[in-house]
C-alpha cells in the first residue's frame, strides 16, 4: 500500500548561534504589522500584549492589599496580581498570584473587570473572590499584607490606576450577587498620550 498524501513541508529552520536572530524590523509576507525578523532564517518574533490577572480578595467586608516588594512602584499597595504563566487559565493565575504574594487561598472567583492598557501592552483580568481564611502573610514579592476596611484603604499609596479602578468597581457591586464585567472607566483608555 502506498501513501498518496503529499509530503509535509519541511519545518522552518531553527535560529542557531551563528544566526543573528530577529533583528530587522520589517512587515513579513502575508502580514500587515512591522515585526522583528531574522534575515538569516526567516524567524518572525511576534510580540503580543501581556495578560495580567488579579483579585480584589475580601474577608468579612475587608479588602486584601499587598505592599509591593519589587519594582515598579516598590513600597506601594496593590491587589494581588501579576502576569499569567504559560498553560494556565486566568482563574488559576489569579489564585496563584494571591498565594505567591499573600499566602492567600481564594474561593468564589468571579470576573469583576477587564481593563485594556495599550500604553504598556497589557490586558488585565481582575476577579473578585473571597478568602477562605483571614490568615494571610507576605510572600517574597510583598513587604507586608493587610486586610483593610474601605475607609482605611491607603488611596494615596496605591501602586497603579487599575488598582483604583478595580477597588471602585468592586465598591459599586459589593452587595450584588452578579454583574457583567466592568471595563476601563469612561474616557480612560489606559493610554497616557490621550
């Protein structure tokens, strides 16, 4: 019996140490965006937005915040959040970040907001969840963690605009059972050039 299928095309060559790697900015054939391309092997370096996942985590009405121990904005307060890892769901990433930054275990995660921040090429997916216990502790990326009553949140010491947004959106729906995800506040496109 003979195989009548056409042979598969050869895979693209792998960039080697001898190749200079992606270093020429050009629009690859069939594309419409300028990208870094290796002129030696044709490899295209696709740069895509980063996805950040985080959680407004609560315990009996109080909100978990972490004082950052890493740049940027070291020493400022934030919700537990960070970049997704490969092969992870957004929910698993939010749970992992809460555990890494605050030794916090989360339950009842629901999407609170999806923020677009093109000036830093990020999409942020923020959940609301409840802590399974108030026993939280700073992980290596946090100087300290604390559960704050609403009136005690250190608003002037919050690390990023999206932390303000997430806390404000959480407050809007704190007492409701469900809600559609929020987006960027009206008129704020996450782009400082506007």
